[in-house]
C-alpha cells in the first residue's frame, strides 16, 4: 500500500521540572549545576524511615498549568507508589499519582508559529487543540552518568525535583504537529512561570507513542514507545523515521510488537530497548506516608490570578494596537518580547509602526549580533521615541535607521540627541519649496505627467527633491506639496 493509505496516531508524555525553590517531598534546594550530591537529605536519598512532606508550591503550579490548559481538578487527589527497581531510585518506588491525578482532560492549542518554520505554510489542521488525558505530579529520580571507563556515577541533586507529567491522547497526526505541541506547551508553561521548560537543560523531557494503521482499519495499531527525546527536532525526526519503519513492516506483512525503543540521534534511527511493561507491572498502591489532598481552596486561589496566555495576548494586541494577526503573534510568542513591545508602544501615536520597528529592525539587529533580548540594554521607550521623531516629520525613515544603529550600539543615547548630532534636522520649509520648484523646472516631462494624473511621476519628482535636500525633507510632505502645486 502507498504511504497515503496509512494513518499515524501519536501521543506524547512530557515530563516538566517545576520552577520551585525546594524539592517535592523535602526542603532541599532545586538548583542546576551545583557540585554532585550536595543538595540532598535522608528523604531525597531514599534512606529508610525518612518521611516525605508535600510541597504546596508544586501542587499550586500544577493546578495552574491545568487551569490554563482547560483541565478539571478533582476535589480530592492522592499519591501512589509506582514500584520498580533502578539504581537512580534507591527507595525502589517513585511517588506519583495513579487514579486521582491533579488534572484531568483539557487540551494544548497549537500556535501557528510553534510549527517548524518550513511547515508553517501548510498547516493541516489550523487552530487545532491536542486533547490531554491528564497531568499528574511526581518526583524526579537521580541522574546517572555512564563514563567511558565502564563505570557509572549517580548525582542525587536532581532526585526529588517536582516533576509534572503531561499525558496527551493519541490525538497528534504528524511529526510537525508533535513539534508544534511541544513548542506551544513550552510557551504556555514559561509564560505562566510554571517551568522554564528548557529541553537542553533536561527541564522538559519527552516520550513518544506512535502507532500506524491502514486508513480502512478502525482500531488503533500496536504502539511503539520512544524514550527520552531531548530536543524538538529529535522528536520530529524520530517520528518521521518510526512512521516509515512501521509502514515498511506492515507492508512486508510483519506485525508490530509493543515495545520501548530509543532514538539514536547520531545515526538517525530508532533502536529497540525492551518489550513494554504494562501499567500493572508497577503494582501501584496508595502511599501510606502521604494523606490525600483536598484541592478546593488551592484551586480557588489559583483561579483568582490567571496569567494572560500567548493566544489571548495576540488577540488583545490586534485589537488594542491595530497590528496584524501575524505581527501580534510574533510579538506575543515570547513573553519578554511582548512586554518590551508594550513598553515601546505605550502612549505612542503609531503603535503599528512601533511593532514594525520592533519586529524588523530591533529583532533583526538582535539576530545579526546573536544576542538575546535580555542581553540587550536598549530601553523599549527609546524605540517609541524614535518612531515619534519619524511621525513628527523630524527625521526620515532612512535617517531613523542610522539613528537606530547608533542607539543599538550605545543604548544610553537619546534618539533626538543622536539625530541632532548627525545633522538630521527637518529642512526649512521655504527651502523645501525652493527645491520643489527647481525639481519641477528641471523635469518638465514628469511634471506634465503628474498634472495628467500619473502618481509614479510624482514619486520621481519627490526623489529629486530628496536629493536636493540631501535627505532632510520629509518625503510624505514633499509629495503632497508637489501634488498641490501641479494638480491644484
Ligand atoms: Zn532532600
Ligand atoms: Mn512519569
């Protein structure tokens, strides 16, 4: 059968480290990059007899994430032990949530700009929201490092970090949607301060479930799980590879066996790890050390103060500042950029023009100099002031670009002062009148065409006046004056 005769079903399980000061069940600090095994205590080392104490902030952040993604929070949630042996988890169980998680249902909206760049022009399901099954809270395990000498070291600094697991339905149709899902989810979590969700730092880790079936078949195909993917591009590439591999197997008449595979990024292939344990193998049972939690009060407190999400900000920018949907989405895609823009546009007569300057000139310059927004000292108000100079006719657009370059290099400077220093002052109006008369006299042909209604010829004359004024005249005003003179 052709590739088109099959459909793929993809579900993602995403583990996200929460942005809390302390660990999930003890008071040890959550910090990245400290010397190994310095952020530990009997509880997070799993020593016998040590008792867990719940982290309220972690529960609140998980409920917040659920509220932002449209989930329900049950009135009572509880904690369960997930039993398995692994050297990085000496208790031999992970405290997690089995049948009463903090969040149920909900969905992740897929933002257009969250798709991979090369896929943004052919989004198959615009406006799609991927359904979620649940979000539960658990503890992270320690980190093992396998060394080349054939030995392994374990660092318990990470053990006990609050970990939120977000499980989607098999509702994702393509590798591109999977990428958009991760990027959109990350945006929402960063926006709301729930997590920094940096995949490179391991703060967001992803397991992928993929099955393939002929279009004519109702029930889902056998799923393969891919473990611990650590970048969005690896997720996308591994799903492409796995869909093709599974279709190849089915086409050859083979069956797919449920198993856990891993993605080998170096060779761009999936490799089998182990056949899959079923959920009951973990022998979940309620943790006798922890009481269930009533969520009512926590939920009410979270609901009082919900942050604005990227798509809500996009809609507000379109309405409040009259910018296009595309520009609004670019500005809203990053919270610090959105804040920067709002400061620049605040009180400005032309917020739309400010948006153009922020997106084209400011972001362009950041990119060229390989700088992050946080590394650039330019105050947003100065871009607003620069746009005001253009709007008032004090400087031309091209002069503004020169002022901007100077400003970007010396963020302490003042746009009006820089313009003055460079001799960018509006041309004297009687002088401009003289230039217009001269341009008309020198170019009788084009001038005649303007009289007959040719606007292009007017642009030509404006260009001549700009040359005569050495760029000081305001082109918009010059064109208006030319039209007045020649058409009356
Ligand atoms: Zn501890
Ligand atoms: Mn988990």
